[in-house]
């Protein structure tokens, strides 16, 4: 018998995902019900399903508490469940602790994290706090980079960036001839930027690669929970600053950016670099954030010859940072 669910396909009414397979849906609900039963819970209402090209997300109502959330990742981000479980062991104060993970199938079952940051009225100072906390989490994960790679998290050393740039440029069928010429002209500068950035010696860590208001919870003053790790990469940590800084600038204006940058950099001051050197490294790494987005689109949609989003991100590699 078909279950009653509410399905939201957003702007992707024709997208084909495993959700279209009845056997898959039944396997999902059987797994979810079995796992939450182990936590003394049961489904008590109509699940709400969000189907997108990059994931299937199900809000599962349970009796007596906030809902739980099922997520199915595509092959390009199948590492997210095991990564989330590992982060809950390594840096539990910063992340959600999953109720269950099936790493082979790319399935995760997560507790509710409270209000999203985008749903909370917050002053610019809150952005400083969340970036400082995020940087402290990255610092704690520096010794774990080999373990992160072993979980399947993609890795991109700064020295490997030019070759990655070439692959993305050559493989993106959405680029116009003038855009390819623009990227060809950018490449020599990119090589120089990467060499200068690498020379600072900032160690690699985990880069969320899509950290914005909808990717973190704000359950209380000074408290933030970072989630949704499907775009993550092991690379230069400062590349993480690009997306949250841009979102904050859209809300409050570019005048907030120097304080946000310095709040993010403060946990890295023990590296022995001067303030000027850390700020220069942040400016150089800003461009890597755009390249990371282009890589994520390519990884999540490998059968496409290229995407407009991936092309746009690749072109933004040449953007100057606004601080």
C-alpha cells in the first residue's frame, strides 16, 4: 500500500531520483522506522519529502518531540553520512550527532537542530561569532585531514589547484568562447596566487564549501551548529570565508567584512604569521572558494557536459575579494 506523503519538487518537477522507485521508497521508510524505534520513537504523521537533483530529504514527524530528518545523497556526496558521524565524534560541540548512518547507501538520519540561522534576527556580531566558531572547528580538524580523505571527502591541495582549474575549464560545455579566453588569460595569475598562498604554510582542513544562513542552526545566543556537508572538501581552510562573507555583505553592506574576516582569522593567529600575512592569505584563498563551488557542481552532476552554475563559479575565480 502506497504511503501518504507530501512531496515538494521545487523548481525541478522532472528530476529523476531514486524517489521515483517504489522499492527504494519502501526500503527508506523501513530503515527509518527501524532506526527511530531503536531510539524509542515512532512516526506519528505525514512525512514531508523534498526532492532535489542533489538529495532527497524527508521530514519525519515523531511523537513527543521535534521531527527527525532523513537524507539520501547521490554518489558524488555519498561521503556525507560517514563524515557527519565522524565529526560528531571529533568536534561534537559544533555539529549534529546522527541517529543512524548507512554509508554504503548514502543515507543519514538526523535529529532536528533547532531554528536555522536565517530564521533568527541576528546582528552582525552573530556572524563574527559563527565564523570564529567555525574556524576553531577547522583548527581542531587539522590533524584529521588524512582520516577525512579516507572517508571519501575530496581533497584539493593548493599546489593542485591549477590542474583542477584546467580540468574544469576543459570539461565545462557551458562556457562560451570569450569565457574560455577569459579563463586562459586568468590562469598565469592563478598559478602565482597559488604559489604565494602555499608559501604561507597554512595547513589544510575541512572546507564546508557552501556555508550560509541555511546551512547552520542557531539554537541560542553564541551557539551554532554546522551541517549539510555534501559539498565539503579537504583543502585550504580560508576558502571557506567566501560564501558567508558575501552573504553577510548582502545583508549588512560591505562595511562588515573586515570585522568578519578578522573574527575568522583570530583562531589561526598561533601559526606564527603576522596579521598582514593572514589577511593576505585570506585574500588569496577567496578565489579558491569559487573554484570549490565549480568542483562541487561537476562532482554532483558528472554526466553533464557542464552547468551554468559551474561555469559561473569558475569565472568568479578571478574576482577580487572585497576586503
